C-alpha cells in the first residue's frame, strides 16, 4: 500500500495491537497496519499505486478500528482508511467492539442486497460475499426494502445491475479520475443510491468506451461483462459450423489464476489443449494477428515518415481508446493508424485466406476471440469491421468467461499436457507476445521499422526505454541517422494529456502507443479480478517479457507464415489487397 501524501522526512511512533511501529507522517492507520502485517478488511477502499488508482471515500465503514482517546480516557471508532496516524497513537484492530462494528456495516449492506449469490456472475469472486464469510455473518438481522431497477443490457459489452450497487464508488473513481471519461456518477439518495451514467441513460447511449476498468474494480456484480459463453457452446454444437478460436497474448499469463495457479504462470500449452478438448475446430494465436498488424503498422509509419504525412501516428489496437478519441477528440480521428486490431485482422484472414485454402464456406465459419478486454465485444459488432456482410469476428469472450467454460466442460486445467497452436495461423514471434503490456505494440513496431529503414539487423532487440508502468513515457529512439520521438500512454486519463498536446500543436512525437487500461491489456477489464493487488499485474507483465525472451523469432517480419501469407495472397504490406482487408476507418461520435 502507498499514499501520495506521505512525508518520509518526519517519522511517527504509534502502536497497533500493542506492536510498536515507526511510520512516516501522513500515512493512514490502514497503511500502517498493512506494513505491520495486520489485516484490516476493506470494501470501498482501493489503492493501486502503480496504476494511479485511489478510492478513499470511507463510505462502507468496514475498516473500523478503535483508537484510544486519551483526552476522554475512552476509545473511539474511526475508519482506518482515511484516519491519519498521529504521534503516540494507540490503535486496536482486534477488539470485540471494532469487529462487531465491521460486521454490522456488512449486515447493513446485505439488508437490501439481492439474495441471489448462487446465480450471480460474481459468485465466489464477490468481495461483499467474502467479507460476510470473513466476519462470520450468519444471519441478516435487518431486512431493508430491496431495489428493483431493471438491468441495463443495452450495450454489447457491459451489463449494469444497479440493484447490486453498494455505492462504494470505486467505478466512479476509475471512470472519472483515472480514465477521465466522466460517464459514471452518483444517482439518487439514501438507500436508493447507485452509480450509473448521467440521468441513468442506457449505457449504449453514453460515451462509455467499454474499457471495463469499472467492471474490474467493482466489488460486487453491479457491473459485469455481457456473457457470451452460451453463444460459443451453441456454435461448437452446430455440426454445420466450423468454429475457429483465437487467444490474445495477455490470456496465457493470467488464465492460470482462475485455477489456483500463481499469477504470471505461463499456461499457453495447457490453454491450447483445453480449447481443443472443448471442441473448437481450429485453435489459432491472436499473436499471428499481432505480427500481421506490425507488418501493416510499421509500413504505415514508414510511409508517413517518408511522405511527410500526418504525424504522429497513433497505434489503434485498443478499441476502448479508439472509441475514446471518437467521442472526446473527434477532430483527431485522422491521426491514428488505419490498421484493424490483431483479433479483427486474424478473423478477416480466417474468413478469406484460410477459408479459401481449406475449401470452407465463409458463411459456415464462426470466429471466436478470447480477449483480456471487454471493449472487444463491442468492437466485433462495429459495422465497418465486416466483409461481404460477415463480421470479421463473430463472438468475443473474456479470460474470465474462458475459465468458466473450461470448468463447465469438466476439464482439470492444471493437469493438462501442452499442445501447439494450429497452422497456418499459429506461428508467432516475441514481438507479438509483448502486445499484452503497455509499450509492447510500439516496441514491436520499432523492431520491424528499424530494420526496414536501415536495412541492417538490430544490435539489440529489446527497447528497454519503452517499458514500465508509468502512465506516460517519452523516449527518443535512434534508427540509423534519424531520431524518432516516441510517446506511450496507458490509461485514458494519461492519453487525454497527449491528445490535448496533439490537438493544441504542442506534440513533437513521431509515433505514440495508447492503451486504455493502465498497464496495458495485461490489466484489462476482462482479466481475472486483481481485487486491488497490483503485484498480480506486475507478475503478469514479467511473464509476458519472459515469453518474448523464450521465442526463437522475436521480430514480426521474420514470421515465416506471415511472409507466406503476403507472398501467396496479400501481396505487399500496405498494398491494395492488404489495405482492403486489414485497414478500417473511424467516425465522429457524440459526447454524452
């Protein structure tokens, strides 16, 4: 845990449960207890320091502790998440009074909460449910009037169930302070309060980007993704359908968490085996689509550099950030690369090149993408991402949904042997793997663009200066005699600063990568819930780079199957057919 206001120059002496501590001035009791190894339960509180996400509303009162008030010679209850440590303070977290205060807070939250845990999407992942168990709540002594708002199922990506909102306002913090989208705010008063779009308009009518960060931090199921698992099973069960599945790079280092494995465990081979046992006809790697994206994006970058076209070029692999620029900066929609995102590119190739090569009617192909991202669900439905009236990708599901399907199929995931992706859309490089983390897309593009511009192999493949969890990074990369100024932003609030500079003519970048989710896809809205632990995200990032280092080929333009695709079907990168199949356009959207 960390606190931005901590002043490390002055140290304080305090006691927690008779344990003597020396802590920096400005620290809260909750943070001090954490440093001392003392657990205080929380619900509304959230501190993801490395992702710049802090929620300190103190609204749930689950973190109550007793503090000795020496003036009155009696103890008082205070919320530990916002109460600052003071010199000589004596704190008790383990008294019966403090424990019962926490239990009562949870009971009151449960008094008007829907009683449907068994069928709830967050069953066994719900933080309110977990706290009720931890605090030994065995009955609900007060029955409040339950809310009966209709579910908002208007969008293709996010479901809002206001009846399950506990008004912790984590989602509001993520949406307004971190992402600066300004979609979510408090609605109503008292027990009928909940968080939703302005005037409680349907989600689909708002300017929501569907980044899913609100879903990722919601402690209950007030916000969840739209579940499409039944549609996938239906397609697999249809004998007339040829069902292709593809998996994004961030999935393989997070999926294991859903089966009790250590965060950052690389489970690529087990994942492929599971998908084949589930009945998919072909299992491809979205990394192939990422390598294809680099061939096009690097070509587009070089074209703009040589022809003095619009600079900087912005990567557009992230559909949430694309929707953000369409709503918030419509005057800049000519700036991003026109490349489709990797899963859409692979879906396009599956329904054209692969279908033709294998004599399969595209009408009978169903492409399923497994993504760390909720926004991909909405992206797959964009009308411009179709060919001959076929969606490039038919169904997109999250990492969490895949985990649910594996369990539903009765597969013992941890005991599975490894398998390889199918060919010819399964060969990938290290460059495509790092798409899963912030800075990875632009690094992959530079690995290719550098060699194409200079005609010489890179002396060093890794661009360390482009890596890290900083919200905004700037670096100058020398390629031959030319110095390219690179920008990287993860989190839409950070992206906003860069886009404002571009709009105001203050930006001097050549290329910029933007990812909607802080940290990149690795911390996407559809990933296993991190429950406020950013160490989990760090371990996933480390695993992504480890997977890159393991790859025998680490540059997209050296992928043999990619080269064969261009030679026998697409022609030149950024050429006529490639542009028809692999590029798209954007549109101005109203800001609501």
